[in-house]
C-alpha cells in the first residue's frame, strides 16, 4: 500500500517514493492500480475518501464525464451507483 501524508499546507508527501506529489500524481497511482491511503500528517486521520473526491471534482471541472444524474444519485442515496 502506498501511503501519502497530507500536511496542513495541503501538500502531499508520498512515503514510498519519498517526495512531494500532486493530486494528478495520486490520480495516476490509482489508475495504475496502486492501493493508496492518504493520512493527515499530524493526526493520522484517514483522508483517502476526501482526497479521491477532490480528484473527481478537479477532473470534472476540466472535462465533465460523470454527468449530473449520476452525481445527483450519489448525493441522494449516499451510496455508489
């Protein structure tokens, strides 16, 4: 599992490769099939879901692909479609 530490300044640090990474890098890890976990540097709280949601949000801003109906369904049900 690849562990990413998130600092208070929102920087992401990949503990596997020992360098800072971007959200795009994290998205690339996921696309390659890497199992990732994002944790808060200070509290060790799991921030994986929030980080993945942020990646989806940023990618949807650039090029909408998911569609409002699917996003609406996720919000209404709270579950993946």
